[in-house]
């Protein structure tokens, strides 16, 4: 065997484990407000940061050293101080924006907590259902997506559908399927105050959080419904959104056909999916590796747990468009929206 290759791969395993620990430490920094406390403050000693946050000095000091070792912070050995660079703070201390990455730190521990049940599913089949995850899952998903939906959905993404924008401005109807914490519905309600907006999700906890957030935002007029598309009758929606949901569906064919029946004659289904390629060789990169992990520990397993096909996070554009076409949509197109992490589709009845 090639000893150099063995050493290089051992280094890779250490780096990956270091990355896992960095994610955990970064989640602590988000949960405790440490990143926010360091934002724009320049160099800080452990004592100064502990005093500013009111947190335990021993924990603050160890966290600072770990984050410096992971290169999230810079360290000045001359005075023992630590700095959060502005460029890092842009991603770590920017809750509610379209560039906040803290939700990923919350997401990873939630997913890894079900490694045991997922391993069992390798032997017995099935998987882990959504309600088997901790309550942090809904919050993590909200943290990952909320700011992006608020910032980009109505003003940028839907600009690709000008006819739908006009209808919503004039008082049309929109439904977000798989609404989670309701951020898509809230973004639509803010952008189109004359439109009737609804959100639909089978998870009771998600619907409860959506109602709480909407009420706090003064958007109680949104109708959030616990259930699936089969529970909605006699509606004609101008827009149905399916954001980061299609690959999770336990019965994608039936659900997409039901969505098609809920659209008005000239309505549109707007789909957001993870930005994965059709072939494995084109997914061999950090984003692809992250998405395959998301698939095993969340997206694929919850679909299989419900008897679904387990399409997986890296379904890719060809399969996505084929699913929509087979569900009876007469016109399916991939939209030219630029994004590092997502692909976008419009499907018309």
C-alpha cells in the first residue's frame, strides 16, 4: 500500500472531525450570542468577552481557543486577544439576512442525533420520520431559509413570473406547500397585501410556530393549515410554492398532481430545489457532500419512513423536471435565477 496516501487520508479524516467539532462550537457561538458580541468590536480578550456577555469565563476562553484553531477567529499571541473578522461576521452574526449561515450549525447536530435510527434503517428499511427529530429541527430549517425567503422570494425570484406578480398585486391567491415555519407565506403576505395567502404543512409543530411568527409580525391574516394537499378542496390558486420540499415527498406523483388540480387555469407552481447535478461526478465537491449527508440523515430517510421513494436531496434537474411533466404539467421550465445553493422551476397546468 501507498504509505503517503494513507497519511494523506488520515489527515483528511482529522480535518473532517475538526470540521464537525467546529460546527458544534459555532452552534454554541450562535446560541449564546458570542458571535454577535464580537461583531465589530475588534480584538477582545477572553475576560472582556465574558464580561460583555455575562457568560462563564472558563467556557468562553475554551470556545475562543477552539474557534481560533478552526480559523473562525484570529488570534494575537502578543496580548492573548481574539478577533471576529468583519467578513466572517457577515456570515456568522447576521441573523435574518440572506447570507446568515448559523442555521447550518444548528442543523448538523440535529441530523447526526438520528445516526442510530438511520443505521438501523440500513438493515431493516424504513427510516426516520419528521416528528422523530428534536424540536431544534424546525428552528434550524427556519434559520437556514427564513432570511433568504424574506429577501429574495418576492423581489427577485418571482420577478421571473411577471404575470403572477401582477395577479397577486391585484388580490390573487397563493399557497405554500410544506410551509414549515411560514417564512414563504409571510414574505408573500408582506409583498402582496391584497392577496390571499395560505400555508400548508403536515407537522403540527411547524404550523404552531408559523402561526406564532405571523401573529408577532402582524400577519395573522395568513391561513396556516395542518395537513396535506389532499385536504384542500375547490381552490384556484394563482401561485403554489414548493420550496425545498419536492424531493422530500412520500408520494411526489400524487402530491404534484393534486397541486396541479389546485392551480387556476393560468396559475404556476414555483419550485425551489437544492442545487445538485444529475451525475455523481459533478456532485463531488463540498456542497454535494453536504447535500448527500442531508439526504441520508433527513430528506431521503423521512420519505422512506413514510413509504415514499426516497428521492434524496441530490435529485438533480433532469429528474425534477421529469417528475413535474409526469404529474401532468404542460409546460415545465428551469428558471434562470442565479444561486449558489438552489435551482428553480416553474410548472404550468
